[in-house]
């Protein structure tokens, strides 16, 4: 059966998810609340400090060999695993929370001391800065010359303020997701450019008595400013102690050799929660990022007076994205990153990837995501919910990708790496909220129909499911032709009253 998107099926699912969040409860986060397994229709207002640490030499690891073979992937995964274990140990000592570790980016949160305590915000920021410097110092020591694993080069961004904590993830992979300016601004500071250091937003700077900067992304904290935070925070742990414990942990819980096998398509059958270094997956596939454009501004506008609609909108969109990826197109969601879904898709056999078909189906998947996005916004609006001015930016590319879980038993996190994972995210970041972009490798491997659709710019606006399928089928793309034929099969004829004639049921009609 061909992969396809169906309007009525999408409406049924979207309406069901809207019903799930008809009543949303917003609570203020306090010391006795757990951020684990937050119910779907509940959100916490969390006043805290968000820290993003961006490992800047991940691409160097992936490009350490001319060809993107297993050697550079194994080395990169070990690089990430070693540094993840070290940072996880630091956060535990600093009484901070790991939110996510997405390839090269670590997101953590500081909520203690709580706001009921005098000077709480200042103390949280000082603790975050002291922890950031500890991360920088420890990761400078956790390379491995014997394994050709370099020390990590780190840039860190920090912001403070109010955010909404909701449940992130589905089907056994659940952790809190934080919506709002602090997480977003900290992430932007961390990924801003190649200069290393610790960077604070002006909100965080003023909270600890530092002057504002016209360009905080160009003003790393000085040695003296960092030292003042370290003395105030008094973490009670040193770089040498962390490194010693980390090396002992590696001896007791060795990473092991990475071994790869292929996942027989469809990827929706892959159980990521069962992966370990010895049972990792690797093959040519498409990496796709679909990011809700304008979501940060939407949250900022509604977090005070209309937070419930933010929770509703996010829940409905995430659930529908997940369904389209895994059910309609039999792909695999890796994770939700903020308001973005990271997904993988592949067509072929246990032995080989059908690259041409994979790209064609990824193109139609991108169209299906946009169709469902548009439909979800329409249905939410019809229900009287505020959805702001949101769009969807999509980027994808094709290449060898490895999937595994990092960390030791009982504390593993999922990871998908590859040069084209980075490129697919770059293509998405270059898109407006109406655009879909294809990477060069996927473009080169595609049918003439796909090339014609995307053009020389490798970017197209307003590409929904019907436009993608019809455009590809009209140009002779076999995957799209099969999907269109399946849509027609058994469909009733349509009588056009104004023309008094009978025409075949079409995909355009199916949208209504």
C-alpha cells in the first residue's frame, strides 16, 4: 500500500486531540512539584535559569574522514557519549536539571533556590555561570588521544525568566519541554557564532549586577565576572574531582564498541528505546526538521493571559506531526526539540536504500506535514482558540545517518548523527514559515520530477500534500503516481452541477 495523507483521517485525529485539551490547567511551579510526566492538559509556569551548551566541533568530528563511513560516525558517537557522561555528572553535582541533549546541544535548567527565597534569581544565575565554567573546564580534559577523541570546544548561553513547562515526547519517551523566551534566547546565544565563552542575555546580566550590552552575543563574561559567580555559588566540586569520577565511571561502565546494522524499512518499526552502542543502526536515509515558525513570539504574546491556548496548540500540532510521520508515511520521529520535530524516513530493503524513492516520499511527507499543520490551525481557529501567526519551515536531506542511545544503562538518551542531519537543520533554518527546502545530496539523488518541483534554489513555498503528489505524479514520479492511483481507486465519480457532466474523483476533491 502506498504512503498517503488523507484529509478526513487528519480531521478526525486533530479533533480528537483538541478534545483532549479542552480543559487546560496552568499551575505555578513550586518546590514539591515533579517535572516528570506532566499530564497533557497541564502546564507549569516555571521561573528559572536556562543554560544551553553548544559543542562547536561536532561537524569537525563528522568530517574527520573524507568519506562519511563508519569510522567517523563511531568516533563522533564516542565523542558525544564521553562528553555527555561528563556533563551529566556535573549537572548532578550542581543540582541542575538536564532537559535535553540533542547532538551537540545540551539544555539544562536551574530552579533552585526557588522564588520564595530572597535573591533567588541572582543565586540561580550565579550557579548557572559557575556550572557553565565547570563544563568548559571539564570538557577540556575529557578527550581521548588513543581513540582520536578531541576535547570539546564549548560556547554557552544563559537566560533567566518565566517559561511554560509541558510534557514533551510520546510512547515512553517523555520529559518536560520549556516554552518561552528564556530557553529560546539562551539557545540563540549558544549557537550564535564560533567564538567560545559564556554569554548572558541582558536580563541575566542585570539580574546579577552587570551592565547591559548592545550586543550580548558578542560580550562573553570576563574571567573576573566568572570568578565572582563561582565564589558566590560555591558549588563545592572541582574540575579534577569531576574528571577523576568520570574516568572511574568509564572504567566501571565502558562505552563499548559501536556496531551498526541496517533497519529494514519502514523505520516506524525501529525501537529506538532498545538501542545500545552494540546494537546501533546506520544507513542512508532522509533527515527532516519541521519547525513551527513564529512560535516563540506566539508564546511571548500569550504566556501571561492565554497560556492555555499555547498548550492546546502545541499539543495538537505535535500529536498530528507524530501521526503523519509514523502512521501516514511510516517514518520515525527521533525527538521533539522545542516546537520542532526531528524525523527520519527511508524506503528500500534490508540490504539497500532506494534513494530516489526515499527522496520522493520525503517530499510528499513534507507536503503532508504542511497540510496537517494548515488543517490543525484551521480547526483550532474554528474552536475559538488563539493560534497567532504561525507557519511551518521544513528542511530535509539524504545521507548516511547513525541512530543509537548515549550514556550508561538507566540513563540513556537517543541520538541521530550524520553530516546530513546537520544540513537538514540548516536547510530548515533558512526557510520562512511557508517554505520547504531540500538539501543538495537529496536533490542530486532525486527524480527529475522532484528537481523540477524545487527548482535551482532547492526551495519551494506553500508545498502541501496535494501539490506535492500531483506535481510529482504529473512529471512521471512512480511513487507519487502510485499514491495518486490509490487515492482514485474505488472513489466515486463527482457530478459537477454547473457543467452537468461526470468527472473522476480527484485528489483536489478529496481535500474538501
